[in-house]
């Protein structure tokens, strides 16, 4: 693939297909396209199509428009033997068939496999909002097939490298969370926050909570911040408790056990240093409270 093709791809599908700065088409003599009409039966599916699910209602609406106005934008194909392999325009092709058309306008390109794959990704990302999981799977497969870095792929598609990384990392989430993303029940924003947990069990549990409660990305972010703060406070408390326990003498521990048994409540002596500390008495209900107060007043 030439450097020029790579740079045009990053600017979008129209640039890749050979449109100039003002939308005019580069002539066929300049090398890459030939507009014509083909029978729909001559067009075979794109093997690199990243989009797996198509909205039937959306296709139906497009079909009704095609019945009235026809196919206004040519499909993009390449010739393979006696057939033509679809590069871009699967929604239009499906809608044209549904509308009963037997022919469609096409633009024939001389693309190699890698260019077709990239063009398919660009069309779906920039025009039809490809499902995040479909993006992730397509990105991963492209990276593995052509052995390029995420930065190179980002340049091909005109995206930030961090965006490509975030999308590919969706495949590290548990399968049940990936399925919720595929179904559109949690968004890419939710998924990024879940990815930061680094705990598959917690990721699955919180993803289900997001769906059950209809939490927004902002609400999830606040919830996770609160949970982290609580966990840090609990860890600090536990560390203090462990340190306190390590400073207790056998005599102090025996007093704790004696008073805990006598009062039948939680009783703890927290030793801070040799001569300082706290006595903590816990109670579960009002009866416990009254009994403790009575015992202290004796």
C-alpha cells in the first residue's frame, strides 16, 4: 500500500476512494476507479466486513427511500474472477435487494486485501457506528494478520492510538461483560471503567448492576470512586488493627477477653504505644447500650 493511500485512508472513506478536496472525483485514467452498473447477483459479500448485525428497521427504511429515489451513492466493489466482491455499501445492497432492484450502481476499485479490510473498518467506524465489540474483534484480527502495532492501525484509520488501545482492551473483559457490550446494554464508557477494576468477578457483578439499575457512565464512575475510598479506609483500619494487636501484651489480651465475656458485647483495647490507647465498646441495640452504661456507672 502506498504512503498516499495510507494518509488518505486516515481522512475517511471518501478520501480513500479518490475524491478531491472539493468532492470532485479523480478520473478513471488516474488509476483506481470505474463507475458502472452491475446485477445484484454478481456482487458477493465482503469477507472482511466487521459489522455482524444489521438493524432490520433501518434497512427497511433505507429500502423505502431507494424505491423512491434509487441508490444515490454507488457501492464500492473489486473484481474477483467473474464476480465482484463488496468493499463498502452492504446496507445499501441489502436495502436494494429488499426494494426489488436487480441492478445497482457501483464503483470498481483495484484494492488488495489489506486495503479492503481498512476501507471496511473506516466505513463502519465513520458512517454507521460499529458495535464496540465488533470494532475490537476486527482491530485484533487486523493486528494479528498484518503484524502491525496499534499505533500504525490508528494512523490508518485516522484515530488516536489510545482509542484503538481502549477498544482492543475490551477483549480482556469477561465474556458475559463483552456480551452486554455487544447487546448495547453497557457502553464503551462503562466498559473502560470496568476494565480498570482488574478483577473479572467484580467486573461481571458491577456490569450486571449497571444494567439492572440503568446507571449512567457518570453514576458508575462515582460509585467506583466511593467503593475505592471505602476499600482504602477499610484497609487502613485493618492495618491499624493489626498493628494494635501486635503491640498488645498477654495481660491486655486477657483483660479484653474477660470484659468481652462479662459484658457480652464487642470489647477492644487498642494500644497506640507503651502508655496510650483506646477502649472501644460496641453495642448492637438499645438494651446493650443501657446495660453497658449501667455497668460503667457502678
